[in-house]
């Protein structure tokens, strides 16, 4: 499934990105925001403009506006209920294999 088809609130992991469908500068910006293979994402909101553009995507603690055409270039795998809602992170924990920030440092 592509990111643009992910139901609102459902968590997923980006498993593939067809970067050739994007302009190089746009691809660099998305990567800089953490939107790349392996990232956990969720659709928070769809726009009201024609084609439901833009999409508000949750990536970690950020919400990023993403054009639908960009989301169509991203394949996602739906995550189970254990990762839903918080992007798989408990309060005080980040993408560190379940360890707290203090344990990683």
C-alpha cells in the first residue's frame, strides 16, 4: 500500500520509496525530515482541496505536510496495534530499541 492510501490514525513503516518520482531537492528535504525507508509514520489529516491534498503526516513527534504525489511514491507496511498511536514509542523513549535516552547516552 502507498502512504496516500493509509487510513487516518493507522501507524505504518515506510518500506520503499521511489525517489525517481520526486525532484532531487524535494527528496533531500523529505530525508532531512526523517521521511525515508524505516521511518514510522501515520496520516494525521487529509486536506480539503481537490484530491485531498495535502496530507498531514506524523513522523515521530513532528507533523509534516506532504503532497499526495510524494506520498504515492512511498510504500508502507501497516504496523500492529502495539505500535498504533504513539508511533511505537513510550513516553520518555525514542527509536532506541526500547531503551530510554539515558540508557543510550
